[in-house]
């Protein structure tokens, strides 16, 4: 028998490696880097692929939040170059497409793939709603 989650259901996920607070609007949880997904082809020669696991928590109770993943979440390589999400992200079933809405008071978990120079240390830059830009280091 399959049971549906009721109103009292509270989602759970691993402890984040980074948390970004965007005022009273949104919280971004960076859960971890994920191993290579089988649905994704190998990156180009000399490039590496990082797949990050995120949760967005809509902290408002009145309105949904339209999120633009390609503009709001970028990796930063060692040289300070911004790396946008890879087109390979479109092959991931658990993704958040540009313009998807997180309903009021809800959370959304998703994966994003980034192709970047192999072996580069990584940081994450978030462009927010109440905060302009926040950069955090990634383990």
C-alpha cells in the first residue's frame, strides 16, 4: 500500500555543507557534491563535472518564488571565473528549470551540473532577492 504525505509531513535531507540566508525570502542549502550521474555523458576532455545538490526553502507564506537557476547559482573556479550550469543539467530528472516556482512555505530539492576545468577548487556564488551576491566556499 502506498501512503501519501499528509499536511504534517516534514521533508528531511542531509546536513548542508553551506547555508545561504536571503533575508526573509529564501534559504539556500548546499547539501553536497554528488558523484557522476549515469544519465550524464562524460564531460569534454580536460574538463571535470560537478553535480551539486541544493534545497531552496521559500520562507514567505504569501507568495511563490520564481527562481532562475542559470542566473542565480554559479560556480567560481580558482581564477575567479564564473561557471554557469551545464546544458547536461537538462538530462537530470530532479532539476529546477528557469522560471520554476517554489510555492509559499515550501522547499524544493534539486541537482545542478557544472562543467569546469578538472581539479579546480570550487566556490559558489548566489545572486539573491534581498542580498545582491553571496559567495561561499565548497568542500
